[in-house]
C-alpha cells in the first residue's frame, strides 16, 4: 500500500505543479530533491540518535549537492539524483541504522522518488523546463 501511496502522491504533486506552473521554474525539482534528502536527517533527530545523524547528514549532503549542481548545470542530474535517492531508499535499512524511520517510509519514499524522476524526465524530453540553465552575464 505504501508503494501505491508514494506513486499516487508523486503523480498528484507533479500534476498539480504542472497545472499551477510551479514546475516551470528550474528550481522546483531541485528543491523537491533537497526536501526529500532531509527527511532521514529529521528521523534521526526525532529519534535522538547521533549515531544515525552523522551518516544521514553525509548522505543528505551528497543529494543536496547533486540538486544544486543539477540546478546550475543540467536538470538531468536532478533526474539522476531523484532516481538514485529512490534506490537509496531501498538499501537504506541495510546500511544505516536509524530507528526514527517509519517501517513503511523506504518503500513509500522510493516509489515517490522514482515517479518524480520519471515525471521530470518526461518534462525535460518535452523541453519544459529547459534542461540546461541560461548563463547570465
């Protein structure tokens, strides 16, 4: 059920963003990536686990940097970061012990991430938003 909810929520948010024009801004999906990357850190803080906080912060930093670099250079990097985070969700319980993470979260978030990556890829194939940032002088 958590997978279906993740898929449904990603589609609903992506379609809403398209309908109201949020995703016409290059920053929308990179910001989504940054928010997504922060949740495991939030769960570690909620659990009070410094042991989980350090690896979660390192992982978050990698995804935040990918989002920033993708925003500045090419949104296909954000597609890759979203998809990679979806895969990270699947292996997360096996590599980082974070008792603050709800048991359903990795499959829910993984489904959301993959659908969001696919939706952004679809938009980029259509040329909206532009994949590469305009250089301002």
